[in-house]
């Protein structure tokens, strides 16, 4: 097992040339656990990004519509979801 070395102190001169070493800042920020609402909102944003990527990759309209329905149901945490087409002449879906 390799020995661990202590990180250099900030702005400590290196040996030989008198110049400071590169700054070392470990990531020690602790984040609180995400609330369920925030986690859900983040997932919804990820879903929107996935749909955009699919559209840009050239998915057909029907493939994109199917994918949209599946991801919309997931994002809304719903068991069922469907797309309705409005028929304005008959004033119905």
C-alpha cells in the first residue's frame, strides 16, 4: 500500500526555485440530503434534456412521441400517460 503524502500548504515555496506550489484545495463541502421535491425536479430536468438529445439525434416523430410519453409518466410519477390529438372540427380529443 503506497504511503499517503500530506498535501503542500498553499503558497509554500517549492524546493529550489522559491516559487509557490500550485494551490491545493480539497473538496470538503458537505451538502445536505436532497429533499424529495428537489430530487424530483432535478430528475424532471434530466428527462427534458434526454428528450432534447433524442430529438437532435434524429429520432422519428413516432419514436420521439413514444419516448416522450414514457419519460413524462416517469417525471410525473404516474402509472399511465398518453398523448391526445385535438380535433377542432368535432371539438374533442
